[in-house]
């Protein structure tokens, strides 16, 4: 499976399904493998940050730089694992863990007000002022029972997002 010029075996497909907790069907995994091979332009078995940025939808995503931290040099199994958070079959916990990792840029297991503010800044650009961003974020935190100086851990994200019917889905075209 390391060399993208090879074909997936049934064993490979089942191994990837197990790795991503069966969030994709076998046919979806085959389609994802074809897409992976297209992105892996130098056929080294890994997708680089530059190769991810070649996808127009990804390149224009306001969070693309944050996501690249999670994406650089993924092999196929890791690629599918990354995308599994966007599957309609992914658990709510899996989706929230993914979101938490986007916010936790230093990987210390804690998200600060400034981490939240940075993501909000990425998402809103110049459409709202810094003061408005801080007010909105302070209000959201207070609504959830937190303060501006709170350090949020994964269980806090579960509490905040756990009752929202969170949807993060992408469609995997099956040829």
C-alpha cells in the first residue's frame, strides 16, 4: 500500500476500513485511493502540503494552513483516517476530537481563548473587527459556562459541541 502505483488488495481495503472505524465503504475506499494516487504526483506514497494545496477547494479554505499541520506527508491509511471525521458515519466524538485538534495548534491538549480567537480570525477575515470577535467569543464561552481565561480540554469541547447535532460531511464520489 506504500507505493501508489500498486493496486489495493482486499486485505488493504479491510485494514483501512478497520483503521477508520468503518466510516467508509469498500467502494468509497477504492475511490479515495484513486484520488490519493492523483494527489500523490510524484508517486512516493505520501501526500505533501504542496500536493494538498493543489486542490482548489482546499487551498481557498480559511483553515487550510491549520489543516496542513495535520496533513503534511500522509500515507493512504492516514489520508483516509483524516477524511473519516467528515464521513456521515463518523461518531460525534470523532468529529469533536477532529475539531479540537484543529484548535489545539501546539498539541498540548489545551485550547486557550487566544487559540479560539485565532481560528475565529481565520474564519472571519476582515468581515468583523477584532473587538467584535472577542465579544462574540466571550459570549459563546460564557453561554457554555466558561470564562475568557479558561483552558479548554477535549472533554470541554465534548460538552460544548456534544448537543449541537454537529454536521461535518463531505461526499465521496463512488465511480
